[in-house]
C-alpha cells in the first residue's frame, strides 16, 4: 500500500499503534530483509532507494585504451526522487589520484520498480571505480542501498589490466 501511495516519509505523530505493530511484525519474505521488522523495512524504503544491481565492464570496441562500463540501477523505494541531482563516476588510479566525471543522467526519471542502465567509458588502467550522487540544490549526499565507503561512494570494481 505504501508503495502504491508513493509515500516519502512518516513522522513520529503517525498512528502510534500502527508504528508499534510494524515494529513487532517480522519480515518473512526470502530477501535481504528476512528476519528484520516490518518497521525497519518500511523505514528503509520510504522515498527513493537506489540499488546498484549489476556492473559490467568490457573492452571498448571503438577506442583501444578504454573500457565500456554498464551500470544497472533499480529504484526499490516507494517513490521517485523529486529534486535534481548529479551522479558522479570516480576513477582512482594506482597512485590514488582521483578523477571525477559527472554523468549525463536524470535521477528524477528513475521510477520505482524500474531498472535504469548507465553506460560510460573510462581509460583502461589499473584502477578502482566508484559511483556517488548528490542533490544539486544543497549538495547533500544521496546514499545508495549498496554498501558504501565513509564518503558515500559505492565501489563498482577494482580493475587490473594485463597486456
């Protein structure tokens, strides 16, 4: 029901009986939330919740010293993102020099239960590649549902190039 209503938040004044009931019910679906409370599940799905589902890297057929990257992201939350945001790819080489590139995507179009695919290229090298996002208006971090580091970046992969 909350997903159909595209609920983005519930405050502490919401029906306390319902909140307490959700805190007692255990999530029984066979997924990452199994065994946790319904309250925890709902709290983590209010609004948008972007999950990086797959990352594929292939050698570029067009440019010999580049890799093609395809990133699949699903909005598993109850609603869409309503503010403009920027998505960045961070490329960190062996010397830990970082190169950042804003990707040309519109996160507001990432609808619930839909998977988006971002395609881009990076220079072929030994490197780590991260993804992160932030709101344009106030530069607040958007956290993905995946594991992220202290800077809110999701590690997409560590790549070793062999010649």
